[in-house]
C-alpha cells in the first residue's frame, strides 16, 4: 500500500513542480520504510527498481512526455536495467533519487538513476527504455518533436557504451529489442 501512496504523491506533485527539459535532472526524496526492507534490514534490492519507476514517472510528467503518451496511447518499455549497489539504505533514513536522460539513439533512450544519501552515492543504475506506439516502436525523434524539445543526443559516455556492447554478449545485437 505504501507504494501506491508514493506513486500517487509523485504523480500529483509532478504536475505542480517546475517543468523540465529532456536533459534536466529529476530529484525525488524518499524515506526507507519497514516494508522496503529485506531480511538484512536494509532496503531490498528489488525495491530500488520499484523506486526507480517513480523517478522515471516524475521525469515523464515534468518533461511533457506523459501528456503525449496519454494523447497518443504510447507506452513505455524498459529493455535493460543495470544497477551497482555501493552502500546500504537503512530503515527510516532519507535519500534522494536523481533521474536523468543521458543520451538516445534512433530507438532507445538511456538514463542514469542515482540513489544518494547525504551527498554520497548509494547506488547507480543505467536504464535503456523505449516507447511503443500501438504496434510499432516510436523513434526517439518523434518523441522529442511531440514534446517540443527536438535536439541532438549528447554523445554516449564510454561506461554506458561498454554496458551497451556487453548486451551483445548475450547474443542480442546492441540497441535491438
């Protein structure tokens, strides 16, 4: 139930917060509640992924993507998530989730999501996602045009390029779903 309250709070608050450009950072603050914990009494690794959804929702609402999704019946799809845990988040501690778009190609959008506590990085994740438009994959350019933020993608950082290429080791061509 706590997740539902978090979702409602994030969505409602996003409509009243400052509008973001596609390359701006979304920053959300949370507290580790008892239902976020695992048997080691720190935040469960799966909960990080759930909280990351909230960061991406805030970003989509505040950039105008959410409105375009609703009007055009687009749906977001996550293709890959890679996360590195550095420190634990303990019960009743506050933390921040910073979400930002790093770059994109014709099909995929690459995001970074960082969990921070008192200025220290707790976990860092990279997310590869796309949007579906009914029976086809939406081109990144179409998405940017729809929200009035058409621009060129920044260059993909070497660390993210290495992760993208590592996907090819699984037999999948990098950048393909």
